[in-house]
């Protein structure tokens, strides 16, 4: 379920409902996330897990306050977790003159974990600890900043970004049977997802 965003620079947030109630990324203000949850009759303490797709500030901005408001645990890729906790230069907050509070990461994701009916994919390239979530039954990919609409890959020129790793990641995604892509910024890709991934690969020079 798409929750949206509340500032132009922030990332989209997504809500996964099922055995657990899971929020993907915390770019939205905590009060607005809680309002959206309330509109769905979800109480703060019903939120079980927060997942950061990677360590950049527009995805982790409200980790600390949301953890405190809900008691939810925080999960992130193991390579990005130290940067999320320290809120260091890898978050990119210094670029925009903002300071993001660090938050303890409770669960280190390595890829292969099951979150409701989604599988965690370890997808380095945009950062060394980026993750995506994939649901095989309908081919839905929640892609974070790994890939966007119009065949654009995520930036690889920020700390821990890597064109070689992005190339490897996109080649793996190409083989998965992705049908729809829901990125953290911009519009979703609802058709020709494989072609979108192929186009992204063409932009990566290795």
C-alpha cells in the first residue's frame, strides 16, 4: 500500500499488511505517517517493523521518532546499518544542510529474508547496503533508489555507490520476472518492467 510523501525531496513510504504490519522508509513526517495509519484503523503499537531501503537521509529521516512512537523494530541492509545508526556523511544529510538523528538498527538484512509475502533482495549499487523487496506471485518490486521509471538507475556517485555493483544488481533483477516497479521517488512502472531494467543497465558503464 502506497502511503505517499509529504515533502518534494522526501522518499515515498509504503505499507505492507499481512502477518506483520511493515513500513518501508520514513521520509514522511512521523505525525503524518501516524495519521495515515490511523485512517486505516492501525494503532501506533500495531506497527511491527520499519525497513530502510538504504541509508540516505530522505529515507531514514524519521526512524528515531517513529520507533519511539510505535515501538517498532528497525531493519536495514547490514552494510548501511552503521551509517543509519551514526547518521554520518554516508546519509547525505550534509549535502542539504540537515541533521538526521541516528536510530538503532535492530535487524540486519542480508537478502533472502521473508517479510510477509515479500522477499528481501540485497541490491548494492546506489549504496553498498541497499535492499529491494520482491513479491514473486505478482512480480511487484519495491525498488527504493535502485531503479526508477523511464529506465533510470539510482545514482552511483555518492558514498559507497558502485557502477559495478549496480550492473550486477540490475542483471539479477532482469532475471526475476519483475512485472511492476514501485520506486521511492517518482511514478511507478506498471508495464514493460523488464524493458525498464534493460534500459537502466544501458546507462551503467562498467
